[in-house]
C-alpha cells in the first residue's frame, strides 16, 4: 500500500476516495478518527490519509487526484526511487525505504 494523499479533513479524504473508486482503484482512508481527537485542527499526525491498496496503481491514482484541480495535493506528487523502485512523496529528498537521493 502507498499513501497518495493527506487530506485537510475527513470530507476531503472521502471525496478523493470517491474519485479513485470511480476509476476502479481500491483505496482506504487511514487516521480519520484521529481528526476528531485533534479538536478538528489539522495537525499533521491527525490528518486523514488516502492509501492505494495496489502499489502498481499509485502513480495513476496520484495523477487522477492532481487532475481535480488546485487542492493542496502535495502528497499526491510522487517520484520513483531509481535504486529500489519505491514511490516516494515529493517533499522527501531521499527515499524512505533505501535512503537514495531524489532525482533532480
């Protein structure tokens, strides 16, 4: 499973899950219940996350989410590690799995 989106709130996570469902891409929302525990303040650890179940479809899912317009989809911008093939979120400068540097 690969995380393709970090939502600002549960409704946003469910909207984008619906986008993926329509495309036939299986996904799940994680950390949704933590949002309420944070008092509704979108603290990074308490934001709902959208994960794609089939790693091979993660890049496709991210592209579909980006097509929805300017929605703060920073987590859906992925790069593939040249060393191990892992999909990594754009904000990381090194692969979380093997430590290789991100492409320039």
